[in-house]
């Protein structure tokens, strides 16, 4: 069986490609390279450059490679940008998904796995976020992901396609340095950048109702994200046509922003410089967002394997590959 992986040249997508290939699955990558990197994809993996808005190219790809399953990761994903450009996000994330599903419905595809996000929950006021926690996204990015879940579920039921939506939390780490995240939009690379520049990391809000006053998040290793996609993709093949599954991908453990910054200082050798400075809260930042991973364990037998130290150490290796001057010698790092 051949799987089409949209967005497979991206940070998360390349890890999914790696995991599925190592498990013996046949894959084809479809990516417009607007943010993806072709070098992340092995030379022997078929690659098609194209947009999910290009119906003709999608249909041609599904037919040419006899695709029977789709893992859809291609999307725009920057929250702040989504607020500034909501119509762009709805076009790329919602209309692009609609175009892909229309092509899928007219093909032999029988399994569709959708990459969703914890952003669908908005600002949940609960100790652990379960899949039954009400969805109330607070930005256009989260709205497009929730609308995507609805569309995937409805199309699956109407066309006999088995579907799943994976809601993952704060992604970090790298399976190999070459696959590390090259963007500086999430906490870990943002702290790396500050330390490499000789500047102090910034904490946005230190007066939340948490143990140390900073936000608490569920950080999940990208390698665990990839293994969850593999588990879900294989599970879809054993389910009834039209069946749908929605699960969180997280560790079920919270780490505060201050704790993560301290850990980054230890792992990188910048402990003395890692004391953060405080800035005002950012609008829309909930105090605590930690996943319940009970359902994915019950449904798929999946559990995260990597801890926060492994995430930081593996991400740091990737950062130093691109910024070798940042590395300090004689630093004890946890194995990635």
C-alpha cells in the first residue's frame, strides 16, 4: 500500500516520512516547498512539488502512484500570521484540504489521516485536556484545524473513507540533526537563538496561577509525533469504512516555560546565561495546556518514549549543525 504524505518536506512531515519508511511503508511526498526543504527527503522517495490547491496535480499524483492512503500535514501554522492573514489561512488550510478531499473521494484512497492541533481547544481551563474537552479555538489557525476535522470526518462518512485526526501539543526535538526544525517560532529554538546571540531568554508572563508563575505546556518529541502517525495510519486499515478516530498526542506531563528554559541552559552549557527576563503576557496564552494521552494509548497502544531532556538535547544538535559557533565544549548532553 502506498501512502501520500502532504507536507512531507516539512519539519514534522520529514519525521513522518522517516518513521513510515523505516517501518516498511511505501510513501510518496507531496509538498509545495513554501516552507519545506527538499533535502529532508531521501533521494529514493518519490517527490511531487505541488500545492494542495492544484486539483489536477493532486488527481494525477494519486493515480500515478496508486495511492491508497493519505497523511495530510501540509498547512500554514503560525498563529500570529493567521491573525494578520486569516483569509490566506482559510484558503490554504481549509480550501486546500477541500480540494485534496475531492480528489481523494474520486480515487481509490480508503484511509485519510489528518494532522490537527491542540489549538482547536483554545484556552481550556482543565488540569488535563481530553478529546471531550470543548473545542473553542481563539485564532484563525485553530479555527482552520477544527474546520478541517469536521470536513475530514464528514467526507469519510459520505465516501466510505476511514479517517483520523491527531491533535498534537508542543512539538520539539529531532530524530537526527539534519531533520531539526529550522524555524524560530517555538520556545526551544527561540531560547537557542537568544543564548547564541548572548541575549537573555524572554518569559511572557510570570504571574500565572501555576507553580512558578509561568505557563505550563505539554512538550512532545517530534519522533514520538511521527510514531503516533505511523500507529494511526496502520490502525485505519483495520477499521470499518467511514469510521473516524480523534486523539491527542502528548505525554500527559506539564513542563513550565521557566523549567524548560532552565533545562535548556543545563543541556547547552549556557546555564549562567539562561536566566530569563520577564515581559507582559501575550494575549490568548492559557496558563496550562497539558494533554491526556489515555485515549491514544487505549485505541492504538501508543505512548511517548522521549522526555524533555531528550527533546532539548536532540534539538540542540540540530541547532549546532547550522550554528556551529554556538556549541560549547565539555557539555554533558543526554542521548538524543
